[in-house]
């Protein structure tokens, strides 16, 4: 009985150690959205990296609302 309990506890601890908190997930999601926005703006800029109307509009797009945290 105690061996089964110890095995179940070890299994649960292993599963919990691989989980990510909501705060960390939301921070990563926001960083990814900001990175995608910056990449899109860089793609539409001229070959010399001069901002234009479209890249400025992309830079002004808001980040998505938080999904996992308030």
C-alpha cells in the first residue's frame, strides 16, 4: 500500500514539474504576439529599413487581450 502511494506521489510530482503557470504562459503569449508584430513591420519596411505607413500601422496594432490572466 505504501509503495503504491509513494509511486502515485512521485508520478504526480513529475506531472506537476512539467506544468507551466498561467502567468508564465500569458507572458510568453504576449512576447510572441509582440515579436510577430515587430517581424511583420520589419517585413513591410523598405529594403533599407525605413519605416513606411504600413509598418507604422502594424506597430500601432494592440497586443491581444490576456487569455489566461486578468
